[in-house]
C-alpha cells in the first residue's frame, strides 16, 4: 500500500513539474536541472501542501481558507469570529429591548401608559426598533465590507450585494437574542438586564471558543449563530433560518404577554 501511494505521489509530482515547465515555456527540460530549480521547488511545495489547497471543499463547507494550519486557526479565531457581524449587532438589538426596563424603572413608562398607549403597543415599539435597527446595521456592515473588497477586485456592485446577503443571513440569529431579552423583561423584570447580558455573554463565548474547547454539539447549539449559515462560502438552508425566526417570535410573544399582566414599576 505504501509503495503504491509513493508511486502515485511521484507520478503526480512529475505531472505537476511537466505542467509547470510547459506553462513557463521551457519544453526542453532534459539536463537542465539548474534552470528548473525554481519549478522543482514550486512543484514540491504544491505536493506537500496539497491537503491545504482544496479550496472548493473548504468554501462549500464554510471553512476558513488559509495555506497553513496555524494561519487558518488564527484567521478563524481573530477575523471570522471576533468580527462576527451578527453577534456584534445582536448586542444592539438586546440594548434596544432593554430600554423597556430602563423606562419602567425610571418612571417614564407610567405617564406614557396612562395615556392611550397600551402595554403591548409600548413593547412592540421597542421590538420594532430592535428589528429595524439590527437589519439596517447588518446591511450597512455588509455593504461596507463588500465595497471595501469589491473596489479592489473591480466588482464593487457584485461583492456589495454578496456581502449584504451574507450579513442579512445573520439577522434571525440576532433577533433570537432580542427575543430572549423581551421574554426576560416580561417574565423576570428584576433580573432582565443581568439575564440578557449573561445570555449574550454565553453566546459570545460559545461562538468564539466552542470549537477550540471542543464543546459538545449540545453546548454549541446553545448559540443561535451556530445554526446561521456561514456566509460567504457556505450553503443556505431554509429550515434553520425558519426555526430561528420562530424562536425569536415565540420569545417575543411570551415576553409581551407577560408584560401585559404584571405590575409596572
């Protein structure tokens, strides 16, 4: 088995060297080893790094692309995870919802609710700000990223549209965080602020370090962003996005229903 693998490896290496020689215009390679030293080094590099060059499979599965294991790990943690668009704007959605509790504890809610504004309408106004604001910020972030890359690549419009779509795919997961905040404000008002930040902190930790710590899939599934498509490069499935939207809606409905029935203050 080892000998067969060695033969296949040498054959592939020879084919690569022949291809490189033809591309370079050097058809007469016999007896000119010093002339082709650069081509030999290039062929050896491609052969040794072949396991890391399957970019098509990596893009299909949403993996980070790099030519080395260490470089890939650094890019995955520092760039893809720390700059995670959806997780970043999930923070703003939660903050918009928690203003409900801030208005309640500061006494601003009582005169507002004493007028013609119902509790449900009051709560929905904050939910609408969270949804609309998160969507706009995601779109702007995707637009900026797409234009930054597209202007250098000469395809600004195409890349901008692509990155806006990738950013908006994170919206359902971001809204789950906002929905949890609504549920906490309705059910556990006294612990809503601490609870919402705790949930967001857990999501960030799982999202950043879950794979590095080799957490079980049960622990990774705690984060809604685990179920969001890994774009660009990954595939989009409608079912996870639908379930995330339903989860966000369910948390919001439960929170608003509890808000209607409990005391304000």
